[in-house]
């Protein structure tokens, strides 16, 4: 028996497993994307800080966090030999929370500081308002997508290592 014969048999065996491998790779991509979405949701305001305070102007409703699951595409789409999933949040202000933003001094009608909670709130009637951007000229982003992508890579890497062990042995 020549070395090429053994390699040929191994290649034929792997080709028979290809449909199973494709399904497993799709499941790994989907699972890793779901973990990334969970990470993004957990990092998105409103967050409770160590001292129990809730923070997150315009995000207190939780709508921004909920949009990660609604807007992301967790089921992989095959294109040639590639599988694609998408981590997304389509709310207008999501990029500002994620990347940070400048705050120019300006008047915001209906915005007020709630004396009970200490949080910025909106008056539904639009009476009054506050001038913002006087003390803070830049709000640092939370870098949610980068941290969620790191979670994706961690999860996918672990699962791909497990798959390699199954296919090729220890």
C-alpha cells in the first residue's frame, strides 16, 4: 500500500462527510451569532451600575437592546463557499451609542432632569427644555459591536476546535 492510497481513502471519507460538515458549520455560525447578539443586548443601555443606578438617556425603554435580536440575521446565508450572518441594530441612534458622538451646545425642547430619579426625561407636552452640551462635549461610545464580535470569534473558535477533534481525532 502506498502513502497516496491512504490519503485517497481519507479524502473520500471526508467528501462523504461534507454534507454533515456543511450543516455543522452553519450551526456553528448561527450559534456564534446568537451569542454575539446576547452579548450586544447585555452591553446595551439601560445598564445598572454597581451602585444600583440606572443610566441611559433615550435607551431607558430597552428598545435599543431589543433591536439587536430583531435586526440581526442569525441564520446563515450560503453564498458559494461562504456562510454569512449579520449583527445589526437599525435604530437611528444605535451608532451614536456604539461609536460615541460629539455634543454641541443646543436647546432640547421637552427635556428635563427628573428630580426623583436624577435622570434626563422627556415631557410629553414638550413644555420647557434644557440646554445640553455645556459640560460634556463628547460622549464616549460603548463599542458594543466590537465586544460582540469578540464573543462571536470566541464561540466559533471553540466550536470549530471541537469539530476538528471530531473529524480528525485527537
